[in-house]
C-alpha cells in the first residue's frame, strides 16, 4: 500500500528568461526547451519556446549559428 503524500505542491509561476529566437519573455507555464553548452567548465543555458525551435529546424542551414 503506497504512503500518502506528506507535502503539498504549490502552484508557482516563475519567470524563466527570454526566448533565444523570438526574444519574448517566458514563464514556467510555457512549453520551452533549455539549450545548454559548457563554457569554461560551467553549464550556461538559454531557453527557447518549443514552437520557435521547431520552426528554426525547418529553415535551411547555410552557416553555423554559434
């Protein structure tokens, strides 16, 4: 028999950051993808809307966009 939960989940809406592609503000309620890379041994994240990443993947790649 499973134990009953002893904690209560609180609904919090948190500002996550700006979208890498459309530059609009994102909250924790939006569907987003954290895009990370390692710089000097530490992770740095940029977030992007799922929709923006999907649209960007369909564009033809000419040069790397580092």
